[in-house]
C-alpha cells in the first residue's frame, strides 16, 4: 500500500519527488537529499555517496540519478544522499572531517552529544538507515588511493542479512567481493541492525571520470532492479554477475611518517614474498620494506609519496587456489534506457 514516508521530520507523500537540504542537528551541516516516493508499492532503499568527501564518482552518479529518476519509475521509495559529508567535500579532505579530524566511517553508530562527525553518524543511522529496507553505500579510492573496483558485504550480521547483502553485491559489475569482518562503518552498522547493505568501491585519486560515473549508475540501477524498486529497468532483464568472493585481506598501515614508494599497482597479481613497497626518510635512506604474506591480488594502493601514521599503504587479498583472474563483464550502459527516465 502506498504511504507517506518520513525522514528527519520531512514528510513526502506518494507519487512525490523532493530535492532538499536536510539539516544535521547541532551542527552547521546540511545534506543534499533526493527522496522519491514512488507511484507504486515496494521497498525503501537508501543510497549514500560522499561519506568520505573526496570520493567523487559515486557522488556525481548519485546527483545525476536523483535528477533523472521520477516517481513513475519507482516501486516503493528511493532516498539518495549526495554527498553525506558536505564540509569534507568542500575542504577536499581525504577520509577525515575538517571540524574534528575524524573519519565518519569509523565512528558508527555515532553519538548525538559528541563532536560533529559523531553527530553526523548518529543522525544518518537513526533518521535514515534504520528506516529503510536496503542500503547501498558508494565509495572510491580517496585522494591518495587508487583501487581495482570491488564490493564489500557484511560478514558479522545475521545469516539472513548476510545472504541478502551478498545477493545485492552480485548485482555489481566487479571482479571481486569482500566479506567484511568489521563492525564499524555505515553499511556494517546497518547490517548489524537488520538492514541488508553493501559498500561499492570505484575510481580514486581525486578523479571524477565519466566512465566511473556511468558504471556507478548502472551499479545502483541493477541493485534497485534486484530488490524490486525499478523492476522495469533494462526491459526487465536481470543481471547477475559472478564476482569471486574473498575472505583473507591484508591491510598494510604506516606506523610513522615516511616517504612511500609503491612497487605494485591496483589489480595486479602478487606473489608471496614479493616486494610491495618501501619507505624512506627525506634523505632517501630506506626505513622499512613491505612484502606480501601470501599470493593474491592488489585491491587498492596508495600511490602518494607522503604517508602518515594510521594511513593504509595498500590492501591485498588472497585468491582461491586455481582462480583465473577475469575482467568485469563488458556491457552497454543502460541507466537511461527507460523512456520516462530520459
């Protein structure tokens, strides 16, 4: 049955599209949000982009989808936030918020009484995430990160939520899926609260390429079709890709300021014991070498020279024995096929 939806005290009637700024209480931040309460009955889905303010392709894709889609395209309700972390977007900050230097994706479930980033996480969780049926979070490599496209799904939720999340992730045209063991982050927090969720990674190093934007729009539309929000998308043809699921991931982090020289690129195969990179001081004196603990694939790599403590140098994953790397499926971008969306 069609019904009025309410997010952050904003009520949206059926067959209505609202594009507005939503104030985050007790902060100076307002999030641009598109809420499309559809013409037909169906689930409620949240799409967020810009949890990290300098991860651009997902933000641009969300902006465009919010403009293109209309209530007659939607079964249920679609909520798009573009971007979430507005102050970090304007500050061009990698990972962190300018007000308190915190990583929004590391403070969930948040706290309404602490600093701005905690308030934002609390607001996002309680006013949006807990009110939806499915959640899709769009990320990229940050300003200092390059990555091979892949998707995360939660591994610490109930089996039902894990399986629904995995099926969502299979709608994404990527080569690899990572089952996360973390409990922090917006999508993990959502899953722990019973909301099937995924996080997708595309693009990076501060670029906002049209190819990545179009791929992201396809990603979102395929997930929406899968959960029943846009059943007529792509003329009803369902896409299910076959990405390889990965469970053993190694994240290398710097423990002190240094100059970083990487030896591998994202997407490349690596062998156990192979040199991944090394650090030096300002005089070029080598400080530390980093070698692969196992053979696998490089998921993302920091190509920046400057490294500070706690920043990830690279992340690589072990591949199943006998796995032959494959390129993601080539296909024509179809996000604008329905006539009413053009």
